[in-house]
């Protein structure tokens, strides 16, 4: 009897183990199928975008295309030569605003985070809580006041109004603060003070190099955010020479896109979307490398 | 920082410095002298000084004080915030209590004349306001429900060590990508895809089906906008939930498994209750984001709001009040109501996440998860190699 038991017990265990393995395999297969479906859903819009911007407008109207055409260069040329769309200016405007804004956002958020992290002064906690609270307020609720402010001070069609607010960015401040807390040793600051470095010098020569990885990541997020920004610019910019890419897209959607050259529209959307995707896919690798090496050093 | 000044003698090692620092901070907190008084108290002291000649105990101020640099470095942020956010907000609030609009096609300026709560009464009794708000909420819910279900499943799968998913980095990279894409470009792209002669109808045609007039149907218009919203945000929600799951102590899962708890049982009795604060956080931040829905709907419906204005969101309404009808009084009232609504929702976040530190921790965790996500996206290796798993 004891012999039988000795034989029987392992088989039950094995059976259970085998069942578990089978169910895990089934589970895994289901998960993969869903993941692949979601991937297709995510990539399909981009795929159609790229396929259609390489076909001519009549070709696009004729029927659906599963594969790339030969019209890419022609669409590109036609779009930039199109008199109705100030595209070249639009691209340059978008790049200018996004670059300047991202730089200001990252620099001043780091400075603000530095101020609340390093120094002990009265009201510091209140200020921290205050910035955390305004992070939640949507910019749209003050939009009316901003528009009236701009009309009052003749600031419409002026890039200053799009650029200067970048200095006060609670969200970026928040990330910078978190990063400073995790990497900045006070000893370094103290040592620099003993060496006679000025406080702003400490920020420039010591803090900024240490938080470079965070600066890079936040720069990309700020750049993308500004590149995509539509709500505020659309209320404050009317001059066609000053329009950014989202404003050009909005103008196009409002002026019945049915009559417009389809190849050119897809090309415009490609120009608006694909650079960001490329930046996301390529540059994040370098940033992450920085980030991990920075973490080891810190 | 001021206190550390008296410990200027260089200590032998780092640990000493740390002790000194901690000591300094503690002293600062219990120190009750002039520097710790508020502005009013300091003023009283100064008045007393003038009359009695008795000096206040300004011990800390005699040393080199670094505290002032804190204020100096905060100036840019607060000046810009005051001019471009705070002042406009105050103006918005002030004009919400006035009659102020441009009549006859913007030719005649009426007001601003104070009219109390008349704008609020008008906005709240106006059936259009409620219709637009209803549209916004409907579109948000239609996007949010599939989003939370799919994101929760993905978060569980991505953090499940037993599954050992391959290519996790690739899947994550793809799913987060739509979040970075220009919302207005997405709106325009879907407007093209779902136009009467667009690719979707072409595919239907090649399958022998008759074309659907997507633009003329309220359901389709709302549904497509909700779909775009879902597409743009489910990756982000997955990250948030993943960070929540990874924050749960692994040993809890382990002991549950040793006790023979099944997968679903573990989820409902352990994962879900522990995840609840993050769940609420996700729900409310998504709701605040949903209230702000503008770009996609504006471009997709060519600023018209779709058939019978069925996809006109509350932000689109506000936008048209500010830009085309120039009714600053009513626009101000709508702005203030939205401000109050988002304010209440934010307070709920803070209350739920008590102690408040949790909000900060949650943000920090989300940030770390995002970084890890991006890292995985590059390396394309099994997701759980970092050791944040339930095993």
C-alpha cells in the first residue's frame, strides 16, 4: 500500500504541474493575440498616413491602398509650393517656438526646483504645496483672461505671449524636484560654497550637469507638448505668417478638406506627426543611457 | 541651511556631514526666534525695537544666510505665473460677474457692467450648456471604460512574472506612442479616414458593403472621438496602473500564492483594494483631462460640433464664446464653473491619497515607471528583468 502511494503521489503532482503549464501556455497565447491586435490598432493610423502620402490625390480617391506608391516626392514638392498653405513658415515657426519654450521650461523649472530643494526659507512648504495645487488647474480656465490681457496690451500675433509663460511650468518643476531629491547630495553644494562658488554658479556648474538626464527627458516632453499645442496659439495668433503647424491643420479642416488635394493633406499630417515619432523612437535610447549612468554616479 | 553655517569646520567623513546636516535641520525646526516669526510678528518686533531699544534675537540672521537665494530663484516662476496665469484668472473671475459682450457682429461693445450672478444663472439654466457638458462626459466615459479595462489587463500582464512576455519593450513602445502625437493631427487624420470617400468606406466598399455616412451620425462622431481619446491615453493609463501594481509589496503576492489563492481571487482581494487609491487617481485625472477635451473634437468636426452639435464639448463652447461670439461675461462664468469643478476633483484626489505625500509618491512612481517603460522599449527584453514582479 505504501508502495502504491509512493507511486501515485508524484503523478498527481505532475499532473497538476502539467495542467498549470498548459493553462499558462493558453493564457500566454491569449495575451499575445490581444497585444498583437492592440499593436495593429495603434500602428494602423500611422501606416495609412505613410501609405497615402505616397499616392496622388486622384489615386487616393480611386480606392484603398495597402502598399506605398511613388508620389511621395511630388506630394512633398506640391505641398511646399502650395500658396494657400504657408507650410515652410509654419514648420519653422513650430520649431522655433518649441525649441525656445522647451529650453525656458527646462531651465527655469530646474531653477525653481533648486530653490525649493536646497534652500530653507519661510513659506517653503506653502510654496511647494501651492505649485502642486496649480499643477491641477487646466490652462483653459484662464484662457479668457489671457485673451483679454493680450488684446489690452497689443500682444496678439506676438510670440512673446506663447513663449514667456513657458517659464512657469508646474509639471516640469515637479519632475525636476523629484529628480533633485533623488540625485543631489548636499555635500557637493557645501563643498562648492567652501570653494567660494556663488549660488547661481552652484546651479550652473554643479546642479545642471548632475541633472542633465532629467533635463534631456523633460526637454523632449516639453518640446513635444509645444509642438502639439493648439488651444492657446489658436486664440492668440491670426497672422498667417505666424501660424504654427496645428493652426495650419485647423485652418485646413475648417475649409472643407474634400476639395483639397488629398496627397498634400496626408503629407502635411506626416510632417506634423512623424518627426515626433522618430524623436521618440531614437532619442529616448540616448536619454535612457544617460539616465542609468547618471543614477550609478549619483 | 542657515544653521549649517556654524558647522563650517570640515568633518572627517561624509557620515559626519550627514549627522551635522540632520542636526542642523532639527535645530532649525525647534528654534523659536525672530526668524521664525511671520511677517506680522517681525513687524511688531521692529516697532518694539524702535520704541524700547530692545533688540530681537536675530541670532540666525547674523550668520551668512542662504535662505534669501531661495526667494530670489523663485522670482522668475512667480512673476511669470502672476502675469500670465494668475492675473488672467482673476480677470476671468471679475468679468464673470459683468455683462460684457460685443453685439452686432462685434461692432458694438456692451459693458462691462456689473450684473452679479446673472451670467451664472444664464449658463446654468441654459439647456445648451448642459447638452455640451453631457456630450463631453459621454465622450469621456465611452473612451474611459474600455481604457481602464484594457489598461488594467495590460498592467497585470506586463507585471506578471509567470507570463514571461517576450517583446514587451516593443509592445510598450507602440502603445505609448499615440500619446505623443499631435491631437489636432489625429483629429484631421480620422476626419480623412472616415470621410464619405475615405479609406474606411473604401474598405467597406471592397467588402461589398454600402458606405456609412460617419459624419452625419451623432453616434459615430462621438464614438470616433472617444476612440481617438482611448487610443491616445490607454498607454499612459497602463503605465500609471503598472506603477501602482509594482508599488505593492511582492511578499503579499507570494504569501497569497502559498496560501493557494487563485489568480482572480488574488486580483479582487489583494491587487484591487491596494490599487484603489491609484485607481481613483487615474479616474479623476482622466476626468479632468476629459473635461478639457478640445483639440480632437474641434478639428474632427471642423469646429462645428458634429451633426446637431452632438460632439460639441464644453471647451469648444468656451472657445467659441471667447473667440467668435466674444461674450466675455458668459465665457467668464463658464470658465469659473469649470475651474471650480476641476478644483473639487483635484481636492478629491488629495483627500483620497491621504496622507498627501501619496500624491507626490504616486507621481514619482509614475515617472519612474515611464522611464522604465522607455528603457524597456529600447532594450526589447522580457519585461520583468528589473525584478519588479510578483515572484
